[in-house]
C-alpha cells in the first residue's frame, strides 16, 4: 500500500471517529483543487473546516425541522401574496427574521378557512428552525388531547416542560373544535405559561369575539388568555376566498368575456 493510500485510510478513520462527516466528504476533492490551484496548507485546512461547518449546520437544521413535526413543509417562497388580502409581504419577511421569537412575542393569524393561515404559520416555523430555534407545531385539538392524556397518566409536568422548552410553539386551528371546561383550562395553562417566556403562533378561524366558544365557554378564562396572547402580538387577519376553492373553480364558472361590440 502506498503512503498516500495509508494516509487516506487513516484520515477517513480519524474523521469518522471525530464525527466530522462534512470533512470526510470534502477532503479529497478539496485536496485535488488545492494541488491544481496551489493553495497554502492553511487555505486547504480552512476549506475543509468550512465544509464541516456547513454540514453540521445543515444537520442541526434538519434535526430542528424533524423535531418541529410540521404536517407539511410549506415555505414562504411558495406563498402567493397576491392571492390573499390582509397579508403584507414586508410584514411576513420581517417576522421571518425571527426577532419576535427573541423578544418572546406572539403572532396570531385569524381568518376564514383556506386563506393561508397554516401555510404562513408553517413557513414562519421553518424559518425559525433554519435559525436553529426549537419549534413545535401542534393542532389545538391534538394538544388538548395530549394534555388530557398526560394529566390522566400523571405526566402533565413532563409535557408542560416539553412545551416550555421550545422557542416557538405553533398552535394551529384554535377554534375548529371547542373544548370542554377541563380541556379549555389545560390549554389555557399551556399557552398562558409561555406568556413573556416563549413565542406562540396561533391560527384561528374565529374572530376574537367568538373565542369564548373555544375554552369551554369560560368567559373569564378566554379573556385572560386573549389578554396574554395578544399583549405582545402581531395580529394578521387573512381575508378573501379559500385558495383551494379558487384553484378548483371550474372554467365554466369564470366570467364569460363580453361579446365584442361593433
Ligand atoms: P388555512 O389554514 O387558512 O385554512 P391553508 O394554509 O391550509 O389555509 O391553505 C390551504 C391550501 O392552500 C394549502 O395547501 C396552502 O398551501 C394553499 N394556499 C393558501 N393560500 C395560499 C397562497 N396565498 N399562496 C399559495 N398557496 C396558498
Ligand atoms: Mg389551517
């Protein structure tokens, strides 16, 4: 075996042992380029370390995305701002930078079904995950079910800590299913616990006046929750027709062009 081949094998083993997959993938191509372009040793070292850094960053983002449990990976670049009223691209771009998460503020998307609330909430969550923030996406009904189950199994403390540990909790579809009083209280506690401690994004098809229906018709609880959620919140009200319905509209329903007049 040549000296070069021995070194190569040792290097591969060493990179594996040190858990440096980016370096492992890059070192040979970089070495070739380094020879061709006469890089210094320092330049070569810098390039392979950059490859390792990129690889670690990518894998951290992949982990964050997996942990967030998004039902679908809807991103900002597939969102058509012209198709919805009430959503400003600049405002969303501003939110995408994630400063509201650092400030532990909230975002509320309210509006009719199919107007892009879940899409936007997911897209903001993905941006946060790319910034390596811990995100968790849950449907309100699933969250309440998990809370009730955890309470019954005396594991509420653990679930509460898990919910507290994320930087951004996305609670989707608040108001789709009304909860009984106990469920309402559990949800209230889960969301109110995050007040000024961590961000929440809520999507809802209800207007604030209708929120009392959500928390087991408990007006006091609802007012208290709204107070906390909306205190430091950007409220975005989506308007217009359902995006899905619009796309599905058959041609025959489109207005017929006017007959030319002569
Ligand atoms: P909502 O949560 O408000 O009910 P969704 O976000 O689930 O609505 O949107 C319904 C479907 O339409 C999704 O597949 C979503 O990606 C798509 N959609 C909605 N609004 C837009 C838009 N403005 N641009 C691109 N896709 C959209
Ligand atoms: Mg939705």
